[in-house]
């Protein structure tokens, strides 16, 4: 299945990412991003164009 995050290539990429994360010193706390802290930019960003 394509573009779904499954299969042997996906497993390899996941392992490489976890290894790079450990080498960089990021904690392995299993936390996911909190969506409540995200806010959409307002109209003022559109004035740049």
C-alpha cells in the first residue's frame, strides 16, 4: 500500500528516525504534539501579499 506508512521501507525509516533522535539527545517520552496549542494565523499574514 502506497503513502500509508506501512511495509518494510516504513519500518526502516522509523528505525533510522528513532536512532537519530536518540543521538541528538531528544527524550523518548512518547509524547505527541498537542493540537490545542496550534492557532491559525489571522488576516494580517494575508496582507504580506
